[in-house]
């Protein structure tokens, strides 16, 4: 797992990851019928970004989304990297307190079908 040293080190990775999600046909197909917006707060870097999965359309960006996201996820950069690279299990991270969340978790659970694709794209961006 990688712990990013600065927000400036993490931001280009996240921007590329979001750009891949926005163009990925498999992700668009799998998120048909899903409506979930997520805000990520990376607490060790004071870095915030969001992703929106809205009935086959994906977008995201740096900063806070407007309107407010349906799900808020808070974690360290190391935990985020572990989750997205497949090295850390989300349930274990939540149970240990490494990941906290609030909002509409039933909407977020609908995104589990995308996890392998999100991991694939994250690993591709970091390569």
C-alpha cells in the first residue's frame, strides 16, 4: 500500500482514475440503474474528491460535489490506496476504524458490482 506524502502527489492519480471511470464502457454498463454520489475525504492530506454514478453515467472531480454527496467516506491516503488496489477489505477497514462512512449506504452497496473494475483502473493509473 502507498501512503501519499502530499495532496499534490495523490491528486494526479485520482484525476486519471476518475477520467478512466468516465470513459469505461464496462463501468457505464454496470452502473445502469444505480444512482449514487460519493465524496471521499482523505484526512491525512486534507484532500477531497467525489464520484457520481447516475444511471449509466459516471463523473467526478476534485473538491466537494454540489449538491451534497449521498455517501461520505473518510480515510487516510494509505487506506484509500489499499481499498482501491484490492489489498484492504472495506468491511475490515470500517470495523477497525480506518474507514468511516455516513449517508445512504444502501446506495453505496449497489456499487459493489463495480469494485473489480475500479480496482483494475486504479492499478492501471498507478503503473
